[in-house]
C-alpha cells in the first residue's frame, strides 16, 4: 500500500487526495465483485497479503472446460 501511495503522490497528488483516490477505487472494485471478497480487499488495502487458495482452487475447476475429451 505504501508503494501505491508513493506512486500516486509522485504524480503530484497530495496525501489527502491519494487517500481519496484509493478509497474511491476500492469502492468501485467492491461494487464489481461479490460481497464475499470485500473483506479480502479491505485486508489488502490494510497491507495484508490475502490467502488466494480458495480463489485459485475454484479457478482450477475451470480446467475441465478446456481439456480435450
């Protein structure tokens, strides 16, 4: 998160504007993903690394759609 803030501030945004941009983008992303992922997004914004095992496990089931039979 620190890296993202630094990149935004390097564009000339104030710290306050940077916080507003991040909050706006977070709310937009939340409006596009299922509510069950909102907590994970909040964690990422707080600097935590998400456990992607559940997501990757669900995506693994899609492999059957592309295998030749």
